[in-house]
């Protein structure tokens, strides 16, 4: 029996953040060792003291280009960094060094194999280099939040897909392929649960046959393959229910709660 949900199709684009396995940070010589004691891998550069100058880690560029070549991207010969300003306690500097309009890799693609054996091509818009922020620790005290700055400046790449994905299964297959490439190249641990890969899913729905995109939401920080699938399923259903009630989807950032399998809004964009 067909249901109201069968009238719709989903449109999904994934943003994958992957930590690069370099020995040192993106713009300074501090170690990236995950097991060091808190706040031991820090220096004036990654803490953003006034007067310091970041120096780009060549290994990060090399690793990012490897992933670009493994996903059929073009490699930009002149690629510029930008500052993205944030006001978060775990970002003492007040900005993240990232790339904006000149990502080092662009216009790539990755083929996935669907259940029926056919191939589907997922476009890759861009891969850019950026740095991680510190880590807030809320569990040590009832009244205080502690901050570990060891992760500040740890190199990440962000792999952004085109909105070519049409189901949670396709998202799963795409993400598996991305992980396979990253691990094969020796540039990432491939471990979503431990945070060396993190995924944001952009999701919208539209009536089947329509060629316009609906309004998307962005479900942030999915940290397992199962959560990626479950969050997409939950968000598709939530959006269809809203539309069927005659309301409109709002462009928002969402979080996924794995316990009750629900997505909830965190902030409007
Ligand atoms: P932002 O900074 O808002 O996250 P990005 O350009 O980094 O923007 O990422 C946008 C992501 O959203 C891409 O993966 C893109 O494919 C996807 N996307 C864009 N429009 C839609 C849409 N209507 N439905 C689903 N995904 C979309
Ligand atoms: Mg985003
Ligand atoms: Zn440093």
C-alpha cells in the first residue's frame, strides 16, 4: 500500500569533516597526539596570541591533494585561506582559519554502487583545508566547564557533496566510499565514533517529479554510520509531516538525538 510519504523524494548533500593524520598541527609545530595530557600541545600560534604568524603544514596540503585526486577533483594552483569569526569559548582566537572561495580541490565525484547493481555518480563540490577548535569538557564539575586546547589547530579537511544523494541508503554508501578512500590513502583513521570523521547532513524534500529544491535543514555532528542513516530518515519524515500539515520547512540547524531517534532545531540560520 502506498502512503503519503511515497509522494515525496528527498534531496541530501553531505559535509564530511575528516581529521588529517599529520604529526603536527595545521599552522604550528605542536603535536596532534590525541592522548597527550590536556593543554600540553599548545603554543602562541594555535592559541592565537597577538603578533603570531601561522605557517602552513606542507603535509596537510599533500594529504588534501591526495584526497582530491582520489575523488576526481581539479586541484587549484593558488588556494587562499580565510578567517571565519566565531564567538565560542573553545576558540580563544575568535576565528577559525578555513577556506572560502578558493578551496584547494573542486569539481570532483565519487561513484557508488546501488543495491540493483547500477552505478550512481555523486558530485563533490569542494574539499577544503581548515583547523579544528578546542574541546569543552562539561563532566568534571557541576558549575564549571573546562577547556582542553590541544585540539586547537588540528588539521581537518571538509568534503562537501553536491545535493545528489536521494536516500539514507545512498548517503550510507557515499560515506562508506569516502571513508574507504581516506583510510586507504593513510590520511585519516576513518573512525566516526572517536571523532576523526564527523558528518553534517543537509536534507530537503520535494514532490516526486519536481525539479526545484525544497528548503533544507542541516543536521550537525553525526558520529556514526547508523546515526547518519537514522537522522536522515527522521528528518525526512519530520519535513514531510510539516508540509502535509500545510506548513513550511524552516532553514535551520538541527541536532539528532540517537535515543529517541528525533531531530530538533538548535538555531535558525
Ligand atoms: P553551509 O555553509 O550552509 O553548510 P555549504 O555550501 O558548506 O553551506 O553546504 C551546503 C550543503 O548543502 C552541500 O552539501 C549541498 O549539496 C547541500 N544542499 C544545498 N542545497 C540543498 C537542498 N535544497 N537540499 C539538500 N541539500 C542541499
Ligand atoms: Mg555546513
Ligand atoms: Zn601550536
